[in-house]
C-alpha cells in the first residue's frame, strides 16, 4: 500500500467529498466515544441480545448522531468506505458472519489496543495480510509487537477536554480500574494491596465492591476524581490507560509504574512520579498528601502535558487522514 507521503492529504481533506462511512464494532466504549469526534460517520452492528461486540451505542457515553446503530442482519445492504477491526474476533470471525464478500474487499484497518500478551518481544501479531493497515495506540506497543505487515502506524490517544477542575481537597489517592481483584498481577492488584497499607487510597470501577467504592459512571468520573490529591496507576503491563489521560486533562498528578508508555508521558517531579521501585512511589504519594502546594505544582504541569499529548482535535484529524488515505490508496491500486 502507498503511504501518506504519496498523497497531498491536506488538499484531499479540503476537497469537496462525501462524508466517510466507517464500519466497526463496539469494543471499547470510551475509545469509540473519542474516535467519534472526527468528521466521519461510524456504523456499529447491534443484535437483539445486545451481546458482546453487538451491544450498540449503550447508555454510558453521550454519542453524537454520527455513531449509527445498524441491525446486524441489515449490515450487508449498506455501503461503507473503510472497515475498522478492533479485536481478533472482528477480523477472524465477525466479518465473515456479517459482511458480504464485496464489503470484505473494502480498505481495512486493524486497531490494536494492547501490547503483546504472550512473549513481550517475539509474539507475532495475528494480522499478516499486507492489505491491512495496523494501528497501535502507543509507540511502546508498536515497538514490542512483531508485526509482519508493511503498513504499521501509531495514533496516540486523544481525549475530550476536562469537564472538572482539580481541587485535591481529599488527602487520598484514587485508583480507577475495573475488576481489579479478578485481573490480578497484570493490573497490579498485589501492588494496590501493598500500597494501601501505607498510603490512603480509594478504588473505583466495575466489580470493585468490597475492595473499593464500586463503579462511578464515565460522565460523573471527572468530577469525582478531581477532588483526590493524586491518581495512582498500579498497572504493570498494558497500553497507556485512557483513565490516566483523562485524569491528566483535569490536572491530577499521576503516580505509577515506569513501564510501557508511562515514562514517555510522566516526568518525575514535573507532572507526577513513575518508578519501578514501589517504595519510592509510596514515599512520593505520602509526600503529596503532606505537601498540597507541590501537588498543585504538578497539577498545572499535568494539565499542560495533556494538552500537548492528548488533544482531541489532533486525534480526530489523525484518524480522518488515515481513513481517507487508505480509501484513496485502495481506489488508486484497483
């Protein structure tokens, strides 16, 4: 496939053209919400059972009119410009059950949300078809996956501007992870348990009843966490969590492990603290509880870092450009 440099994307973006129609599945609700901020329409399938991958818009996120539910049995009658796969099941199973042969020949993008779960450096990415563009959400993920296809990109996260302002009035840290206890060491359950013996911490998320405070719905989350002194991310190994990005837009200082993409975003003493030594992080968290003025200094820098890294307009434009590019490339080589 030809690459972006082969086309004048800005000229194409400003040209008189139809609004692009993207077909995908509802995999990660918050990511889909941010993806929907672009200048294109997103079609997602829904079945009667609203089962996994076919749950439709749902009620959690305030999707706009450009996120369009399509009954699963009606998908084959519609025209799309690009197919966006977000899970192995989408690519290896769902497309053959729900799309026509003609639709399956459309330009394809596989959005990889995660780092390799097997061997950290040698695991071969499951997509091996050079007709597919693979997009990673962090540079760390791209570095670690052994991706065989020619066209591999990174589109870094973008999140909406904050709807709450940091106050830091609660002398505690906040952790936001769903089903932490069941997800174990990978998500840092053992680290959370160790740290909260020495640092006052609260936990919110689905499946945290008994261990934490339970679920706080996404629209109410910014105001809820803005009152905490700092945000603690105990996750050992995953992509850069959107919860971290969202917390930074509010201006909450971040404390976490110096693994995956985190060291590229968090700078010690500037917008938070990262380290592989848990004892060091415990000392930093207790310092922030005692030193509110330092927390506010980090807060201002966290907010500036979020503007630099997670601008939603940049994110939406990156996706719009890629959708247009793969569509134009497909037309050029057919």
